[in-house]
C-alpha cells in the first residue's frame, strides 16, 4: 500500500498531493468514487454517507473521491454537493486524502465548485474537459490552466469520453503536467493503450510525480502492471476490501493473486447489468451499487437520483444473488 | 407577425405561453437567443446587454431567449446567469415574452436554474434532455416531467444533439405535449425531416398550442413553410431586422421575399467560420457574433468567455467585411 | 418536369448528364433508387425487376438510380449487381437516364464497379466517400478524382453519413465540381442547411450544371424551394406517381399542391417503422418497401437480402394498412 | 510458443484451427496482418510480398493474416486480393496457418471473398460485422451464421469499431462460439475490459477452443496476462522478432521481459504518426509501416494504395529515425 500523508483540511496551499509539490509523494492506491446515498425523498442521507465512508476506510482504501460520476454528481444540485463535501471531509478528518469532483461544463462554472471544494477542505480536485460546448485541444488547455490557477490544490484531469465526448490526448496531458497545471489523471476512457502512452510518456519526460489512476475497474491488475499508480473503482463501494487486496497483491509483486482478485471482482461487476434495456446504463449501474450497499446493510435506502429509473424488487433480488455468490452477504 | 401578449413578470402562474393554457396563443415569431456581452475581465457587461436588448426590440423581435447556447450559458457561472436574467427581465419589462434557458445535466440541477428564472420573472423555460450522463427515453420523460411539475410556466424542450448527444424523438415530444408537460420545442438538430414529423404529428394529434420553433437559422423559410411557428436564430443578434423581415414576409405569404432574405442571411452567416481550425466551432461562431455586435457599436467588447479562444484582429476584420457586404456597417 | 435527353447506352463518352458537358442539361426531376427484387432463395428476380421499372416509368419518373442503398447494393454480390445493371439498362433502353451506384470502400474497389456499370451502359455513376477506412478530406478528393478520371461518364457524389460516417463538405464538393470531377450531388445527409450551402455555393461560383439532388424524401418541397434539381426517394418505389406529382407541382410553381403531396407521402413513409426494435432500420425500411411492392402486385416476393431480418405476416399486414390509407391498394 | 499444425491447403474440411474441431489446438501466438506491397503503378508487388513473408517467418511468427485492414484490404480490388492469396498461400506452403480476411459489407458479398480464400487454401477466415448498412445484433448473428455455414473452415470475428462502427458484444460472440459458428475473435476494439469479458466468458462457459487474439498491439503483455491466446500486430510487419520475443517471454512466464519488449515496441509504434494532420490515420500508419519495410530492405517500394496520401521524403526520414533508435537499421 502507498504511504499517504494525512489531509490538512485547513491549509489550502499545502499541495501535499501530486506534481505541484516536487518531492512529495504521488497519489496512489485504491481511491473509490464514493456513492451518494439518498433518502426516499431525494435528499442526501448523511447518516448513510458516513457509514459508507467508514465501510470504505475499514476496507483499507488509500483515499476517497467524492462528487465523481459514480457519486451521481451530474444529478446533485449544488446544495447537495456541499452537503456531501462537508459530511465526508468532516468525517474523514484527514485520515486519508479526499479528492473532490468539480464536474461542470466549462472552467467558469467549474470554478464555483472548486470554491466549495476548497471551503470544505478537499485535498485535490478532479475536472473533465469541457462538455456540452463543442471543444478543441487549445480550449481544453485553457480550461485546465484556468482551473489550476485558481485552485491552489492539485488538479487531476478526468478522462471520460462516454460522458464528455472528447478523448484527452496523452501529449496534451503531459504538456500540462510539465507546466505544473495537472497533478495527475483519472483515466476512465477504457483505452488501455492510451493509458500506457501516458505512463510511458511521464517516464520519458521525467514527470514522476504525475499520478496516473485508472477508472477501468476490470483491468486494474493490467493497469498496475503497466505502471499506473492506483485505481478509482465504482465497484469499490460495494467491495472495497477486494480492491485493496488486489492493489496490495500487485504492490508486493504477487500478480497471480492480483489477477485472481480482479477476476473475482469482474464476475461481481456483472451486477451493473441488472436493469437491462428498460433503463439507461447509469440507472442500472448506480442503482445496482446502491442496492448492493443497501443489502449489505451499509446505506439505508437504494434510492438513486431522478431522472434515473429505480430498480424493481426482482432486479434488486438479482443484485443480492451476485452478492451471495461473492460471499458479501 | 404574431400577436404576443405582454409578459407579466410577477405572476408565475399566468402561463400565458404555450400548451398549458388551453385557449391562449402559442409562442411564435422571431425569438433570438440573446448573446451575453462580457467585459474584458469576464464579467457580464450589463450596459452592453441592455443595449443589445434594445437593438433586438428595435428589430421587431417577438420574444427573447436568454441563457441559451448562443448566450454562452455553458460558460456562465450561476451568478452571471442571475445577472443576465435580472438585467434582461427588468429592462424588457413585459414588452415581449422572455424565455430562460435552464441548461444543466439533469432535472435536479436544472431545477435550481428554474428557481432563478422564475424569481426573475421569465415567462417560459427551455431545457435540454439530460447530458453528461448516459440517458434513455424513459429517463428523458421523467426528466421533463420532473422539471415541468415544479416550473409552473411553459416548458420548452431544446433539441441540440451536437451538445447533448441525444436526439429527441418526435413521438416522445408529442406524448409529453399531450400530457401537458411540454409547451413547445426548440429544434436545433438540423434535421428538418424530424422537425416536420413533429409539425405533422401535432396536427394529427390535435395539439395546436404546442409551439414548434426552429433553431436552424439557415432554413427558416422552409421551416415556416412546413408549419413551424417561429425561429430562434443566433445570427438574429447581429441582424434582427433581417430575420423579422423574413418572418413577416412568410406570414403574409410572400415566400419569394422570405427566401431572398434567408439567402442574404445565409451569406452573412458565413462569418461564423472566421476562426478556422485553430479553435472550436463555438469560439469561432460566438466570437464572430460578438465581434459583429461590437463593430456595429452595440456592445462594448467582443470578449467571449473562457476557455474559448479569442478571435484575433485579422479575424475580426474579416467579420467586418461580412458586415460591410451586408450593408450592416 | 425537366427535359431529359434519352440515354445513349452504347456511347460512353456522350456525357450528356451533368457538369462535364458544358451546355447540356443538368440531371433533374424524380429519380428513384430502384429496389432489387429477390426470389425466396435470394437470387435477383429479373421478372419482378422489369415490372418494377415499368411501374416507375409509368409513374413518370425522370431517371432511375440502380444499385444505391435502397437497392440493397450493400447486400448484393457482384454477379447480382451485374444482373441488375443488365436487366434495367436493357429494359429501359434509353427512355430515361439510368445512374448506377458503385458502392465500395475506396476508389480501387469502386473502379471495378464502374467498369461493370459502363459495360452495361449506365449514363452516370454515383459514389460515396471512402468508408471502412478512416478518411480525410485530402483523401476524399483523391478518391473522387481517381474515379472520375477513369469513368468517362458523369460522377455524382453520394453523401450518406449514416452509412459512410463522413459528411461531405460543401466547399470540397464545389471545388471538385469546378475541377470537372463531380457532375452533381445526391445528398442523403438529412442536413438541409448543408444542402442549401451547396445550392447557394454553385450559384455564387457559377456552376449551374452541377446537379443537386436530395435524398431526403420527407422535405422534397423544401429542397426544391431552395433550388434543388430533383429527388431520389426510396419511397418513390412504392408511390412514384406521388413524387412525380410533387415535383411537377413545384416546377409549375404550385407550392401548396407540392406541400400537400409531400405531407401525404410523409404519412405513407411511416410504414418504414413496422419492423420495430427487433431488427435494424434497414431491415424494416427496405422490408416495408418490398412488402408494399408485393402487396401492390408489382414484385413477386417481399424477400430482402441476408442478413436482414424478414418482416413477419403481422408486420406486412400493417404495411398493407398504410397502403390502404393512401389508397394505393 | 504455441504448437501449430501445418496448413493443409488442399483440404477445405480439415478445420484444424479453432473451435469447430473439438480436440484440436486453438490458434495462438503471433499472427501478423501481412502488409500488401505495391509497385509504383499500384499493382501487387509479388516479389516484395514473398520477401515480406520470409521476413515474418524468419521472425518466428505462428501464423499469417492476409487481407486484413493493415493489408489495405479496403483498397484492394478483387483481382489484387486473389493475387495476395495465391502468392502467400503458395509461398507459405503450409509452414504456418494462413488466415484470410474477407472484408466486405454483408454476408452475401463476404461469401464471394470466402470462395476465393478457400480456392487459395486459406486455413481460416476473418470477417467483421456488417458495415455501411445500419445493423442490429440479430442481423450480426445471421451474418456470421450465413458465412460460417458456407465456409467449412474456422471463422474468426473481427471486432474493429473504428471501421465498422459497431462493437461486438461478448455475449453474442460466445453464443455464436457455443453454436459452432465462430472459432475465435480478433479484437481490435482497444477495449481491454471487453476483451477480458470474452476471455472469462469462454472459461465460464467452457469454450476453451474459442481463440482470443488481440489486435491491440500496445497492450499485448496485458492481454496475454488476462488469458488471450495471441496477437495480430500491424507493427509486427516491421519488427516480427520483437513481437515473437514478447510472446515467448510471456509463455515462459517471464512477464518482466515481456513488458520490456512491449515498451520498446510501444516507442517504435510512434512512427505511425509521422504523417500528421495533413492526411488520415490510415495513410500515416500504413505509409509508415511500408516506409519502414522499404528502409529495412524488405519491400521494393513504400507505395500505399489510392486514395491514401503518400508520405513525403521528410516523413520517411523520420520513420528511419525510429528504426535507427530501435536498432532495426
């Protein structure tokens, strides 16, 4: 497991994570994107949220990522986002670093979320390329520069073409790393060749503190083998212990154990499909994660945010079957 | 020209626009998406904004659409959006209806913008399908229903696949119209066959008050010919008089004059390409609209929001050439 | 109706169609893409094919387009393509021009089909941009130049992004027209703004003999209004008389009659959806056209080529309902 | 290295490769897609082609794949395809298995290429999903079944969404494997999570003879680690010895050596970008492979097929620099 310094929530300039701070350690390990439990009337269920954080910390995770896609950030109004930030940062109290997603269309809107994240004490922020607007590499560079200039904490680029409809180019990312704009990458593109281009590129260009995290939760052993520093697995909400075992096995060089664990998690991951064609992939996957957390007794309700479609009882029962097969209930 | 009642900004339940109100008139005519002038330090230039509104009213427009894509809504933080709403609604003071864009990823976030729009007195709101999240027709329906239930003013669906990466289906739109959820459509998909499907569908299903507005500013004569009620032309910022002439010619049945005007506007529209391949389409088009408004003496600065790339002086000069050719300067 | 010279099938250099021939007339009018009737064992049913040609000629069409997408060219092996060419060219015997699709991935493969089309006596050929390979505007230009150089008959560009995954740019098309490479365009992109850009561009650049045909069969009145020369309607197989009435009404300036006819054809067009979600759009649309032709007694079997899914009897019955509503059976 | 039986070119029913034959071995190892050398007048350069085959066999490859995308199959008319098949099959004379691509739009056209491949003695065929036509999973299944029924040799599915614009689903592939339709998969989708789904799925469903080959030439060590059987690397034309070292290291469990070799090949792979933005990715990559083979003295000309853009002398010199850095010249 990586050695991670505690999170000093009151000092925004600490920059203890990532490239900006030269000699300091790079973010690494298992950093799950924390689901956002909701009450049946669609308010943030803070009690369930702190239980979920405890569940993840108990699993041995190396950090937390709040307000990412798996956190339903796209569905949370600003006041919900603030509740999540405050609840998690206060509860974690520096035990592990907490990164905050600042998902919005362009830099000027992203900066409002940065403000809130810094107020709450987040140790790093995670931003995508511009979306909704048609964009261009020159604009993506200005976007990240604009955010970084104002943030004062490490900025991680979030590559998620399925949502953003742009693929971040390895050269652009490394140029921005060399400039001191980016502290790292969360690569959820599913393109492991592209991931490797970044990993080899940072080696060639001597940018060792640029953190490379994969969001591809089904090829984590391979990503670590290639040289990635860590993983941000949505499924890590359901089974953090599994991802921590995977990561630790890889770190100690027991790749066969890492692969076995990954293959076990791969089978479990199929629960994301329980919703089938009557709903979108987000409704099904996030619904299944929350149903699993509910069935495991960690969160009070399986509610997902509107306009997602709720899983029905039969679909939730099938989630239970996956958990039983994985000996998680 | 359509007869449009005045906008009663203090009474949210008036619903004088669109389907919800049965016997009342349907939104129609020329309703430009109002550009958002900025100062060189990227604040809303309210003085320029009111001059722009006067310019549009002087052109004879039938309504205004603030906080749409051409308004750079994707680039405006909430406080800027509120300034725009307050400035325009106060200045218009009910002379014409004002629609407000409530562009955000999903219903729960959209509703925050609806609140702000209603506070300012907007007479209708305009929302896209969910974006960023992977979506599904069943989720799109819940999304619009959730918004409409809370809005209390007419809700217009905004079909913009280039930004949202989903095409709104004609049947879904008409089902939601029949339910009383949608008051109309702003179709910026560029798919005139799909537009006609909606127009003929509302006739077949006897939904006459469902307003159909085209955002395809280069085929307005054709859209009106097919039965569309009006147009939301970005280029209408630069030349509102032209679009009003086009619309009025069509309404009085002088289609040849409408076509001549449209062809003239088509030639003018080419100014959107001045930025070329060194920037994205948004930087170039919105930069050109603002440069034109600046050159025409209507707004103080041609500034566009970050991270868009600014036009350089040579590119701005070419915008001026287009204006000169169109006798607009 | 346009004046169209007869097709001299034995003289390949005649070039009586399109730009190449300076003073000669431009292709115009209704030029349906001819369906390819098949026997139950998937051979070309030449008897049905000639009956279909007679049905189209009886409808008053101005030309024929064989081996296009609606002809299932993507499903026909070369020997079937040759049978179609020979059957149709021999049967038409110069009564109207016959264009031949030469659909294949790139110029070197396209040229084999050109050879076959010329052998059969086609009066013009129709080619898409390269597909399957990732392409680039510079490559698209070389592609069309390579084909034109060898063809010796007018070459029409076929813009079909849904199949080819590239949109042909208006400037590129007009540059190639000015070079003498392209004689015209069949625009099936559904982008009527783009269509108008070509129409106005040919006027500005004084390329009057460059033929602009729309494949958007639901907005034909609008396309003709904008200045298109003709239409290539898949639905014209089922109801050629309707498209001919539409075109003739437009030519004599009776636009209201043209619109009425288009709206009637629009309602009929919905038969393409009878297959629903259990099959692809091609299976459903081409299956419905053939079912309609079968029900109208024109072709012997409704068979579509493999691997398309066949309509079942209930779906075919619904096609019959559309025909009955349109008084076509 | 895998044990591979010799190729019996005269007996089409031998089915010695893949699932169809029960107890026989599965295709595995390094199976490069063989480039197609051309003369300056765009004919197949058979002398260079046999030298290239010798170069690959000298490298120790386990099989050859002719007429794939890297072979410029999309650019080769049928007579060129036949020349390639005849030249390679005759020259290889059973030393290693030879798979033949049968790239075309749909099953009926594909079957013509199957015929030619079988006549030449190919030991297996490789087909994509339908393209050009809009397709559907039910149609993809019929497509592969139709081909397999006629082929009589193992059929491999070729997953190449960048060309075909459809991603093959793991469940569909495994269903077709269980039916005996598919003998294996060449996965060039770049989606290593999807690749692993197939690998684990064949284990769960007990389909051990279903061959899984990756076309992602930059993550071969990872793919083999996950359980893939082999690789089809375009870059293997330039450096077959490297890919064979990589594969053999992995087979003997020396993963660190495999990774070192993969990282070296990754750096070499950057030569595919020498063409830059003035041409498409295919022109640049295939041009670079051929320039490298020319500079290494293996093929006589670096010519690529039209309408690809040729590399200029400066770009070819940069290819040489990559080769020098890799000690390949």
